[in-house]
C-alpha cells in the first residue's frame, strides 16, 4: 500500500480529490485518513459552513438542508486561495454539493493551483446509512444515560432524512457531472473502515496510472 500511496501523492501534487457520499458513508473518516497518508490537507465544506454558522449566528443547515449556493461561494471557495494551503494537495469532503456548484469549485480550485484530479463516490445504500445512524444514536443515548424523547428522536430522524433527500436530489447531479468528465472514482463503502480505505487506495492508484 505504501508504494501505491507514494504514486498517488506524486500524481496528485497540489491538486484536489473531492469525496462524496450519503450521510454516514464515512467521507470525513476516509478523507482525513487519506490526507494524513498523502501529507495533504483536509477540507470539509460541512465543517467550514457549520463553523461559520456558529460565528455569524446563522442557521442555514439546521434542518438538514444544504447551505444556499451564494453562502457556499462566500464562505467556502476562498479556502482554495489560502496561503497556508498553497503548496499542499487537498482532500475535500463534499465541496460543492449543489448541482451547478461543481463548475465554480473546479474553476476556483484550478485558479488557486489545486485542480480537481478526481471525485470519489463512496457507494452505500440508504438502508445501510440509516442502520449506521441508528447505531450512533443508540450509542449516544447509552453514553448520556438518558432516553431521547419521541419528539427529539423524530426531529433528529427528520433532519437525517432531509440530508439524504438533499444528497439524492442536489448532489447526485454533481457526481454525474464529474463522471461525464471522466473524473469519477467509485468505492464500496458498506465494509469496514480499513477495507474501504484499502479499496480507495487501490482505485485511486489505478485511476492515477490511467490519467498520468
């Protein structure tokens, strides 16, 4: 695996790999590990937007909806031009999740010297991510020692369902666009973290060889 990672790192340079998937598919987990393995930097649009919402006391994504496109452009796109990222490859977690945003992402990334080299789709079923959500929720209840009220449970479940709906309706067209450009790498995500990461490395290695 180390040889494959070294090859991917050389191929990536200061470019970007954008990782997509349903909620609970493991985008951030896999993305952070990939960034660490390649000596790259990790950027999550979700993390950036949540931090900005807290700072500005805004609530665009509170109910599970995606942030408006103009907000995404204002808050997230400037990160590509940051001086501290200039010499690094970037691993992105769902940067540009609304159909049409991918073009602006690609332009901003290229202009800043971080062109999109590949987009990764972590393939997993809705049933599997819902099962993962149940496990995480139940673990949280056990940890706090408190039973969630039905109203609280219904609210959190509703937010999760909205996030799935947003992905299917707004993000899948983004992924299809990357596929039409020959940039899509697909990885099965219904396995252990170690297995998913190993397959991701294998798939990126093969993709890098074909697109050197």
